[in-house]
C-alpha cells in the first residue's frame, strides 16, 4: 500500500460511516415526505415499458442517460447543442410520468432534492469503497472499465449498437482525425464480433496519435478472436512498442503466441511474459469430452444447472444464454446427451443468467428459478416442472414477479415448514443506481409466495452478487451470508421466528471487496460450516498473478472464513495458499480427486472483450490448496462464468462444466466438459428425498465417516450462476469401507446408516430404513423402456 | 425424449410470407423442383447475422439445387429497416418479413441466426447454428450447416443434426423498453 493510500485509509472509514448515516437519514426524510404526500413505495414487479413511474427510478435513469450522452458525444463545442437536446429528451423520458397539476406536486422540489441526494450518497459510498479496495494506482483504469460497461450494457442488450456504429461513422465523416471515436467504433465492432470491420478501422489510427497503442491492442483482440494469431501478436507488439506499460497488451500477446507454439523472433524480450501459475503437480488429469457427449453449445457464459428433471436417475443439464434461450440437455444414460430444448418451455427463457434448482411444490419434480441480466435490470422467471419434459412459467401466479438487477437466487426453507422459500440477490443495474432490495419470498405451501424481506430484516445498502445459506452455528436453522459486489460482506443469523439479525461485525466477515458468489462448506471436515467467498479482481491483478504466481500484496484473493465454532470466523485463505487474484464470477467446491477433501474450481472473467483468463482448479490436500489448472490438462478458457461440476455418469469422476463466453454479442465461446481421465479414489454419491422436510432436502446435513475421518456436507439450494446437483459426492480415497452415514433432515429427524456400499450412488428417503441404489434401478428402468420401445410395431 | 411438435425426419410447418422486396413467397412452392432447402431466421440488426452476409449471398450459386430464404422475425423488425440493410450491405438473398414473429414461434425459434435444413418435402434434416461462430482461419472453426447439406446430398445420415441456440433474441423485453440512447 502506498503512502497516499495509507493516509487515506482511516478517514475513508470515517467517511464511509458518515455517508451511510447520511444516506439512511436522507432515506428516512424521503419516507416522511412521501407519507405527507400520500405516497407509498412499491417494488417494481414488471418491466417499466413506459419509463419510470417513481421519482427515485426517474432520477437514476436520468443520470444514466446523462452518462451515456457524455460517453457518445464528441468533446467539442459544436456538439453541445445536440447534446443539450438529448439531455432535454432524456429528462422528458425520465420524468414524463410526473403530474405537476396534482396538489401533491407541491412536495416535488423537496422530493427531487432528497432523491438526488440519496442517489449521490450511495454513488459516493461506492466510489469511496472502490478507492479503498483498489488504491490510487489502479483505480483510474478500473473506473474507466466500469464507466464503459455500465453505460453500454443497456445499449447492447437492446440491440442499439447499430446506432452507435452510425453515430461514430457520422462523426468520422465530419472529423476524420477524431481517433478517439475511431477507437470507439473499432471497439464496438469487436463487441459485436465484426472482426474484419474492427481491424480495418483500428489500423487507421496513426502511430503518432495518443490512441494508437489502445487501437493496436483492440485490433489484436479482433485478430486473436478471428483466429489470426500471428497478426494478433504483431498488433500487440506495436501496442507495447508504443506503451510498454500496457499489461493487457502483454497478456493478450502471450495468449496469441500460445497458439503459435511460442514467441516468434519478432517479439522483443521486454514484451514477453511467462505463465507462473497452474503447474503444481496434479493427482488427476482431465480431457474435454463436450463434443463427444453432445454438450458443445456455443454459449455466452451463463448459468449451468445440473439436475434430474425427469427422475430417470441420470443427471440432466440446463444452460442459460445471454442472448438466446436456455438449452435443456437430457442424459441418455449411455454417456451422451440429447438437446431437448425445443418445446420444453425453457427455450423461451432468453437473456438467462443464474439458474437455481428446487422442488418448490414438493411434487417430486425439481423446478427452476432463472434470473436475467444481473448487470442490468431484468425479470426473473419461475418454471414449474410438469414432469413430462416440459416447464411452465408460473412466475405471475406464484407471486414472485419482480423487476430488478437479480444476479443470483437460492432456494431455502428458512422457517422449516417443509416448503422451499426463494431468496433473490440484487446487484446494481446501472452506473447511477440505488440499491434494489434483495428479496425473500415465503412459500405459502399452495404454489404461491409472499414477500417477507422487510419483516425478515434483510435490508442492506450494498449491491449483492451472492446469497449463500448455511447453518453456521449448528442450531438447525439456515443462516444467510451475503457476498456483496461492491462493499462489505454480511452474515445474518436466523432467529428462528422469521427474522434475522445482522451479526457481521461480531462474526468478523465484513472485509471490503468486489464480492462474487459465496458458499458454505466444511473444507476442514470439523463439522462446522466455513464460508468460501469468491472475489473479483481487476485485470492488472490477474495478470500480476499469472506472471508471478501470486496476487499483489494489496490484492483481493478468494476468501476462506474458517468457522471458530463460537460465532466468529477467521480469514485463512493466505495460510491455505489461496493468494492468486482472479476475476472470479462463479465457482464451486467438489472433491475432484476423491481424496476426501473439497477442492475448488473458479470461473473467471469480465465483460471486457480483451479480458481473457483461465478458469482455475485448486486442489486441497487437507492442508493447502494447489493451483493445478494447466498441469491437470485444463485449457486457458478465456471466460468461464458459469462453471459447475458433477459426477455426470455415476462413475465417481467429477466433471467440470464450463459455459464460456461473456456479455457482449461477439463474446461467444464453446461450453467445455472436462472429465477426469482416471478414478483417483473410491467414492459414494448420496441423494436425499425429503418427506416431512422439503422434497429436495435442501438444508439437510450429511456426515460420512470412513477411514477414520468424517466429512460433512449441507445441501445447498444454490448460491451461484449455476446450480450444483443436489447429489452429494464424497471422495473416499483408498478407504476399504464406510463406517456410517448420519443424516440430519431439515425438519430435525436424525438417521444413521451403516454397511453402505463403496463406489455407488445411493438415495435415502426421510424416515425410511435402507437406501436405493440409484443407477442400478435407473439402468433396469432404461432397459425396460428400451424393450417396450423395441416391441412396438414400426 | 422426443419433442412432439417438430421432429427430425418429419415435415416442418409450411408458411407464406411477404418478401421485403415485394411479392409473396410460399415455402412449399420454393422447394418444388429442388433437392431441399434452407430457412434461416435472421435479423437486420443482429450482429451475428452480419457475419454471414457473404455466405448467404453466395448460397444460391453454391447450392443451385437448394431453396434459400431468410425470415426476419425479430420484434420491431420493419420491412423498411430490412430494405435499408439490403441496400447498405448489398444483400442478394430473399428476405421475408414475419410480422408478430408468428413463424418463428411456430418453428420454436428464439434467436438469430438459426438455420433449418430440409428436403423437398420439408422434412427436417438439420436445425441450429450455421457454424460455431469462429472464423475459418481459426483452427477451432467448425461448420455445421455445410457438412449437413453435403451429407444429405450424398445420402448419408446427418452426423450432427442439431446444434444449440445462440445469437440475438427474437423477442426480448429489452426491445420494448424505452431506448437507452
């Protein structure tokens, strides 16, 4: 940390408290004035097709309009009149709903001032926090990235990029030397996947112009993505010759030369880098089987959920897509998958983001909740599984229709009534945006839900990326950890009466950061749930990690909070060897090498087109985590937002599924399925069926004892882009037998089982003796079905 | 599991739509006297579709025995907008306007570009992407539609009859929200 940052640290904390207090006070003042004006606050439940209908949304939208106008207006006096007109139009669009003739309009000046003030205090708070996390040296480029992304995602998702292209072309006609606009045009082409057009435009930026280095680097991105690796390398050499400090160009150059078999002679030594991470000795290696099994979907890196939608015993897969519909893949039981999206109902769910699986109506068929566009605003959808291969959108009838920047969602039975409730984590939907409250919906048990967020006391000021549920204090009730995207993380203790208490300070989990999805796990097998929190780092910190093997001293690696068994946690990632900084957007824990310790896979990236980084596989040997990514045969994925894992074929080998790609239309990569080349140890897969408890048994705890060790799992209702199968995989190394399995069902019933078979997949039903061998029965049923089909006349 | 509304080897629904450059086109009539045909759901504002301008322009010449039509179904797509793109991009293939996305819905299509290969009786042979959206220079480039056409022509089974959806959504709430710009 440099001196400026150290000096700033303490006042920053004071300022943070001041801003939070000011925001809360201003918010209270807003409520009072609204009460006087006879207004009441309603959450948005439907898309605002006619623009904003409340002052807070209008003020935010107007500010976002201004940011976009500033972005796309040439910086000279001649364009001021046009910009002024655009600002006026934006004001009309944003505030058109206001009725100035109403008597309540008398309060408008005060309301407008308060609304603007609360927005500014929230924005200032986020700016302050960003500074606090990044420090003075890295903040400028990061803020530029944020400004770019948050002002244009709306443009791209609404397919308005054609208008940007036309604006840029018009500008270049009147000012051919405006190379800032030429760079903008080239970058827009890259984002659209129009690489030839991008290269042509970007190569027109002359060497003596200040935008030359960036233009060459963007051209390199276009060339790389269109498979012209040598030209891409040459373009980045030009970029580095002009700006030797550009680490992004150095990284892209490294990436290009990997395709050429090493650095060509035209690359000067000073421009080269080496990959210093990912080569620790692995215990298991992987092969890509996506094409072989029919899962090579070209994707834009969204959620992947693994579940058995038709109850045939085999694990099926659904993959969301940033632009098109969801794809549903049926597991044929013979090691292949068939795309059965058409007519499933899920194919109609476009712009999907995160997927979570839970049987909300306890009918035995797992249902889905899908969020849409967590970096903008969207409408989540609840799909009821009809049990016949189709899904019906029941969002409206179920009463969970919401409009907001939902990032992830999770199923949880927080009140233990045997029905799954729904939690939705809301991020930020724009550059100037006030926090959209997270939502907790209580399941009424009749197919409908009632929102209980306020009563539950789950209010937060921070934009939330991940909400993970787990029983951290072993009182039998699920608690909530919020991983906030820009701010401090929070832990809420479940009081058991429908309310929660914020225990973050006491628990010691309030570190600042760009939080990504989080999860509860017992990485050290002590019977107390620890917390894993993924953290997003900026591009320069990622490149630093690649080059040196560890993140910068003031970087933000993935966090592990060890449960101290007394209501507090200790952050232990450094002592566990987790020092690498990655742009982690998702990830999951699972025992890949069947050694009885949970390993971790990180899905990394960012919307930026030049930001390519690998997914990371960290192997836990019981003491430390080792980065084995490349040594284990995993590729440099580029972007791997929706990363997930499962024993897809019931053979004990945990495959890693990666829905690769990013937010922009051109950022398409292909889904990878990485399958272990060998069975590294014995295993047992456990599935649970709730009877009194919720049918999915989410929240159940399983303790398996074998080889003198006990491993603990708690069934999670999702906290990530994708959803792990509810099946629990236990690695059993070279143990020759399993001593016992103890299950604590969400409703409190405890059962113990012995004499379990090694290397199989078993299903327990709440309250029943014995278990079912899942695949033995599934294969018998498949055989019967196939005989029946063969017997039918052609 | 098989979907019961659009099956491989069974006829796709016929349609009759207005061509944006004038005149009405019926799919069954287009296929008469041909070995088969390709229907591509397409949009004038879809950046993915732009990538295939040259390929679609050259399709009729490369495959004289196959009918080819593009169907513009995207919500908000207008014949005027399509005609503007035809002029700007020198598009030479027939483009039909599908108001209300009716045909897209009947054909279970949610995004552009999405291609359907059929025989002369409209029996479905291939459904999905044109390729894996990589450039031909890229070692990882995979063509999907062309091999399917070749396999059909030579009487072979289609090795990969289906590829998954990707592209620009035909209907998205973001098209009907107030414009961002």
